[in-house]
C-alpha cells in the first residue's frame, strides 16, 4: 500500500488506485423544549404577541407581549371562545388573519401552521403604523383636493363662475353645505348676497342675505370686513338663525366654520362651511385646509372681479374705437374694412374716418404703431384731434401739420411709446363725373388706384410719421379718378400679414396689387371683402397685425 500526501493530509490508497475520503457528519441537536428557560426568553423578547394552540384549539403558550395586548387569554382556554372577538372569530372560521380594535389599540394577527395540527398566532400592535398610513393618505387626499380646486378656480375668469366653484367644490369633501357670502358689484346695492350649495342639490342657489345674517353667524361680520383671524368652528347652539339660508330638510346645523375669502384689496367674501349634526366636527387639519381653500377662492374671486372690470373698460373703449358708419357723399361710393389684431380686447391701433365737407369729404386712414390698450388710447386721441382740427382746417397738408403739433405736445407715455402713420385726403367730385383726390402723407403706405381697364397704379405720397418730431416733413399729391375707378388706402397689416407654406412669408405689395386688379369693376365693398378673404387664406389662422382699409369709387353725377 502506497501513501500519498496532498495538501498536508496523508491517507492510504487502495489497490484500485483511488484514495478514500473521510466522511463528516453533523450530529443533530435536540430541539429546545417549549418550557425551557431559553425558549421563554426568546419568545418574551419578541415585539409581537405569540399565542400557540394544540390540535384541539386550546391555548398552550402565551409570551409576554401576548399578556399585554391580549390579557383575556390564558393557557388552557379555547381560542375559539375567548374574550377577544376578532381572534375568536378568526379561529372558529379557520381564517389566517384578522384585524381588530382592542383596548384602544389596532391589532393585526397572522396564523401559521405548526406540526401535529398545532397553530401559532402572531399578533402585532399596528396602531402607530396605521396612524401614519392614514395621515399620509389624508394628506394626499387634501393635496389632491387643493390641486383640483386650484385648477377649477384658476380656469374661471368670470365672477359668477368663480362664486359657483367656491360654493360647490367643498361639498361633500369638507362640508355638507357651503355658503359664499359676498357683496355684488354695483348697481346691485350694499346688501350682501349669498350663494349656497348642499349635497344633493342640482345646482347652487342664490339670494340676498337677511339683514341679521352677518350677526347671526359668529365670525361672519369679521370675515366680510377682512379680518385676518384664523377660522374657528361654531356649534349649533350659536346658529339659530342660519336656517334661513339652508335648504329645506337640512335640519339644525351641527358645526359651522367661517373663513374670510381674502383678495389683494381686502375681503372678497366669506366662506361658510356647514356640517350636519351627526357628522364629526372640524379637526385642526380640516380647519387649515378650509383656510387655504378660502384664500384661493378669495384670490380667484378678486382676479375675476378685476378681469370683469378690465373687460368692461375694454368694451367701452372698443365701442368708441369701432370704425364709424360711413356717410353718404354725392358722386362717391365708400367702403371700409377693419380687423383688430386678434387679441381678446378686439381693439387696435388702425382706424379710418370720413367727414362730409361743403364740396365733398375729408378722409383719414392711420396706423398707430403697436397693439393693445396703449395703441388704442393713442388711436382715440388721433381721432378726437381730427374731429376738432377739421373744424378749423380742411386742407390735407396743413391739417397734417396741426395734428402733428397736437400729438407732439401731449405729455403722456402713450405718445412717447408709439408713433402714428396717417393719410389725410380730400374728395372733390368733378363736373365730368370724376373725382379729384388730394392726399397728404405722414409715413403711411401709398394708396393704390384701380383704373377702369384693371391697371393698378401706386399713388406715391411719402412723408414722415406724425407725433414723433416737432417739425417733420410731410408730402402731398393729387390724383384724378374717372367714373368707376377706385382708390384703395390700407394699413401695413395687409401687406405684412405672414403666412403661406412656411407661415413666415409676407402677403406683400405684389399679391395686393394682383388682388385689387382681379377685383376691377367690383363695388368698393366687394373689393374690400375680396382683399380680406385673400389675406385670411394667406394667414391660415396665424396671428396678424391690425388691418384697416378704405375704398373710394368715383360714381359720376
């Protein structure tokens, strides 16, 4: 027999040439007995209650935590009939889990099968865990409510819509009924109005608040006055007169919470949240949530009121700036076209005017550089100045100089931030049925003349914009129209309209010339409509500058 050494170990080699390997076996240790001291220490050190039962459902073991959480249990008792209803019911039904409220704690139990038909129940105190989960879910719910409410309130720019949103959104999440008390804008009067929505209503109900309502609800008068104090709930004993604004059958309110709806300029109203008598009162988090919602509703209402005021002013300004109805002039046919830049105000800086005179008419067409209210204000000033100055001067070039002086001397920012181009002209019918047109230019695009044969000519005028310099240079020229021929004056909103395939190309002078040439022989109104239609098709929905046109045709006598 040969001895071989490997890795420091020696062993015999059999005649077959294979080395025998030693076999290592682990000796199984006997399990700890259930009643041993070590087993008891291990079980008592667990944070869970452990309850074991034998095959008959009799309790065989309880650890220390089981004694604290389930003091009703004792070894030797049947688990199915114990004094812990949730655990007894689960054991009787053969369920593997249970959840229960026990001695003010929230418990969760899980059953595990053991050998020999025995079972072990592991019961945990999940009170704090569930409280944290509930708090997280509640916070998520509050955040979702505020986000959705903010979105609804932010999308409403009309006062009545904002009031409806403020009354309906809190129901039923925060209250069974919500009341928005507010003071309406003039001429509705000084008495506060209310808008109410209750769960089950088809829609909000409005009315005039009873004279004693602000005093009947504690805190309402202070909220309407803009008191910044934190909202606080009031019990039904103090709300005897609130039923006058509640729906029939609502019953006596249980708890009421009043919050001021504050805007930038003070209180925009007050939010009254009402819960029925059987519903729990407002906790601290709900009061904070109600305060935040009321603040957002107040800001939205103040914004809506400001928007309403601006819209009203815009409508008044728009009415004053709309193109006038053109007068009837013997031997002349007139037509105008106007498009604001497309903003929500529908007012712009382009304009035209025609004033009858003793021997014909005086016309003006202008373009205030810019858009919006600033341009519109200057447009109004130019038109008002023309209305006055034409009474003392009707020669185009001299009138242009007077208008420039009037605008240049204006001290306000509207004149300094905008300049104006303008055409001023006179229309004098001739004995041969034609029309003599004398035109003065102040930096405005040259008008076009459409001859009877379809030829289009440009009437070059030139000049400098008005209102920018104390003594600018202006120019004047004359053009004669035969019967049936048309003079078309326009603003640069026509030629500078950007569209086409790339939405960046300008409509341009050449397209305008072709458009009016193809409309030769049409009445002035039809020619204006044709040009507007072609510009609209070119724009294809793109934004554009203000557009104004004035067409004049000599009709003969």
